[in-house]
């Protein structure tokens, strides 16, 4: 397979994966307007082309949350990553570590903390939701710290699961879901052998470790529905801020006032994000929400942003809009599903090359030089 861009990985993943898994990662909430706008709004950000500026000495390295990165990119937390390739979280973490960028392990990963962190040469990041089961939250935080994880990404834009209609049609949920999934696996033999047979156990590793019994894929949606907490407020995060010893980042910020609340709360960073268009349809894309948030809190905390990143050029665009680092989920999952660890490594190499081209043609020799002055009016 010839891969020239991240879009090639999406098409390859579509062919390889059973439909219930492809549409789970590819889809969004409601009519998916925000999902599409995440990509289109970012693509419409115009940059100033600059020439004859001696760009022979160009540096992608930066520092984010006290961690030195080879480029301002982090892999976002994605639930069920281990269903897209054999022990997928482990493969993605190894690829990220090899390329000097962080991998973020989801609360609802297939592989537990204790399996993933030892496979990474550098500390991974860990993502957590506010859940009704506070015992689980404390347990998993203690395990994360014991494993040497320093950075906590706290997702706050999911007090209830979004209305994801594709999942009902694809077989991820709905009537006869298990039977449909088995049939789809049988018609996708490469995935069935790599993941279905050799990638076991297929459960939610972090939750199973806490409960002392398997929490299977078929329990996934039900467990989420029972444990997400619509009563969440800032005060529910205070004990976590006091308990956690490293940087704490609030993920799911789209409004300036929420960003200011995060500063008052004492967060070390925020992720400007609409959950990849998977929660509330019709909200602002990250590209549209980011500038006002950056104007309000830039310098008070670290600003990360995700949703819609499909190239190294998109990373540069987000940085020009005010982010310190870009996060990406779907893009690395497509690569992982296609070619495992090697696919994620290649994806990161493509990103770096695309960033170098964009920086060379906009006159930015370092990450620090990427700012609003690069935007075309």
C-alpha cells in the first residue's frame, strides 16, 4: 500500500476493520455537522507564505507540561484502542515514545496501565473521566502514579454519552449487536486473526483490574451509561487536583468562561476540544473556539487542542491560532489499524515532514515563532 498522507490510512482502515469498529472511530454525534466542521474550518485557516528567509536551520522541538517533545504533538486518548490492532495501546505507546511524543492512555482502554507503561521508554499520559464510582477513580489514579505516570488528562465534556447514530446502524450497539459483530469479524479475516484471535483478552483492562473480573466489550456501552455523572461540577475535581502530584489538564474546553474557570481551579493546562464532534453537534469547531480562548488565558496555563487534525499543516495552523501543542486521535487510530506500531511511526514521520514544509514556507524556524502573525488576513 502506498501512503502519502494520513488520508490514505483512513481508507486502508475502512477496508481492514469490521464496520462496527470503523464507524465507531470515524463517526460523530447527531448529524455530524461539528465532526465535518472540525476538519473544514481548520483547512480554511489561511497562512502567510514567506520566501527567501534562510530556513536551513529549522527545529520542531518544544517543551509541554515540563516534558521535552520532538514536535508539538500528542496522541489523544481513544477508548478501545486495543480493538484496532493487537494490544493496540501498547503498539501506539511504543511508537509515540520512539518519536519523542506522548501517548495518552484512555480510562476505557483494552490494555491496562500495568501492561502499557512498561512498554514505553518514556512516561505515558493518562486520561480519566469523572465517574460515579469514585473508588475506581482513586484506584486507577493510584495505579497510574505507581506506574510512573506524571500527566493526567481529565476529560470533562462527557457527563453523558453523545447521541451517536452510526453506532446503532454499524452494530456497535443496538439490536443483535453481538451477532452482527461476529459476522463482521468473519468477513474481515486479517483483523479477525490479528486482533480477534491473537489480541485477547478483549475487555476494559483498567476497569477489569479494579473489579477483579472481566468487563467485556459488550458491557462497554452499558458501563459508560451507568457511570458517567451528569452532576459533575468543579468542586468534584478538587480532591483529584489535591491528590495528583503532576500536571493536571482539563480536556473538553470550548468556552472562554470555562477556560477562565480552569485557570481559577488551578489546572496546569486545558485541551480545547469538542471530543472530535462526538458529543454535542452544532458546537464550535476547535479551530473557531481556540483564538478567543487563547486571548483569554494564554500564558496562564498550557493550551492543547484537538479535533480535526489530519496533517502536519493542521498542527501548524492550531499553533498559529494559539495552541502550544496539538493532540490527535482518529489519525493515529487509522494508522494503527492499518499497520500497527509501524503505521503509527510512519504517520508521525509524515506529520513531521509536513510540519517542516509548512514552517519553511511560512518563515517559522522554531515552534516558538509560530503565532498569529503567520495568519493571512
